[in-house]
C-alpha cells in the first residue's frame, strides 16, 4: 500500500528517490516546476534530456508519457519527466493527465524508486483547474499498482495544498 502525503513547498528541495518534473515536450527546460528543476539540478539534467532528444525522442516526449534522467544536484537519484496535457474546455483530456501519474509510477518502479515527489501536473501554464487536477491525481495514484512506498505531493501554494487535502480526506 502506497502512503500519500502532502506538503506545501518547493519540489526541488525534496529528499526522495525520484522527483517528477512537469516537463514540456521538448524536455529542454521551461518555466514553473520544469525551470526550477533544471536550475537547481544543474546542467547534467539538461545534458541527458538533450541525449534523449537526439535519440528516441526527436519530436519530444509525447503528452502523458514519462522518462527518467539523472537528478543532477537535486537531493534525489532521478528526475522523472512527464508531459501533462493543456486543459481544454472542448475536449476531455483527463485520461492524458491520469496517464502522467500512472506512467511516472511505472518508470519509478522500473528504477526501483520507493519514494516519489509529484507536483500538481498541468495546473500552471497548462491551466488545468486545481480541484479537478487534484481529484485525478489522487484517484490515479490510489488506484495504481506500484511498488512505490511513499508518494508526496509537493504543492506550491496554499490553494493547491487545500485542493489536494480535500481529496486526501
């Protein structure tokens, strides 16, 4: 059984086996969580992402998929990059958002990670409504068949924390 915990804070400061990055498909850094992970983790992460782009992911990482790199200077062994969907009022993309969590846990299992920190995927510039994102994240992680022992949702602000806390209880 996976233990789920919530904290409000900075995901780049977590001491876990794997930190999940809400990446963009280019894998080359960006804003929000992605930019923070690349800045704090250092150039090793970007170097591995560039190698991935040069080999299997020439067109970028598809939405809903996940791939791991080193964690560089972060207090983690790996960064698991996942690309969340952009929210749409006209198309239900919730299966893609759920896939980000499932695929990240699958990669964590392949790596042997026991502790994983997740951000609230797709809730920043991709505009996914926080309450719905929290529901999808919690339902997906609870239902996942995984050997990960502890999932920590690291939430940037009080609003995100409260949305996830409502789903936890």
